[in-house]
């Protein structure tokens, strides 16, 4: 085998990985471009409020507010009981939590899409592996090769139905919930 032949599978894998990465990045850009102005704005606010710059700004703002209204420097106290500061912080918290929830909801939709894609790929891989196992078993029979346990081969070769797996998962969960006293 020449060095070119040895490198070929690596190059092919690199091309496949490259193609997949390009397709995923292209899809991500398309989804980003389809985002509404409100979603983009909510994401920008969420990004900023999740930064250390935001923390430093608040330390500076609240620290100045508290020191100014503490009466230590003999300046006019515009909020001596800090009621306005508390109101400002409360209103800000309401809006910030709303922005975070908007971004999280959109991210959950994206995560659900990725999970669905993962499931579809897994089901396709399972189907292909089952078919390959059946073909290898048939080849082994024709060539007279030693066959593994027939029952095991039948199990590997049989197609898994996702709805049956989900039904079994639900039964198992109900059983476990019943044993732990959950309703």
C-alpha cells in the first residue's frame, strides 16, 4: 500500500467532516438571519447582561448611589432610604428576567431541533447496522464461516421500532415512579 492510499481514508474523512461542518455553519447562519429583530435584541441584551462589563457597571452605579445617599460626604441625599434604588433594581430584574426567558425559549427550540436531528441520525445508524449485521450473517452462512449464536444475530439484525422503545421507557418510568411513591 502506498502512502497515497494510506492517506486517502484520512482525506476522505476530512472532507466528510469539512462538508458537515460547512453545512452546519451554513444552517446556523441561515437561522441567525431568520431571527426576528426582537429575538436579536433579546439575545444582545442577554449577552450584555451576562457579561462582567454589566457587573462592573452595576457595582459602579449602585456603589455610587449607596455612597452618595449614605450621608457620609454631606451632599444632598436624593434617596436616603434607598427606596428608589430598590424600585429601580426590581424593575430592572423584571425586564432582565424576561429577556433571559425569551432567549432561553428560542435556545430550547434550537436544542429540540438538534435533539430531533440526533435521534434521526441514531435511528438511521441503527437501521444501517441492523442491515449490515444481517448481510454479514448471510455472507457467513454462504461461505461456511463459523456463525455466532443464532439468537444473538437475530436480535442484532432485527429492526428497532422507536415507538416500541418509547412505550417501554414509559412503562419503566411508571413502574419506577410507582415504586418511589410518585404519582
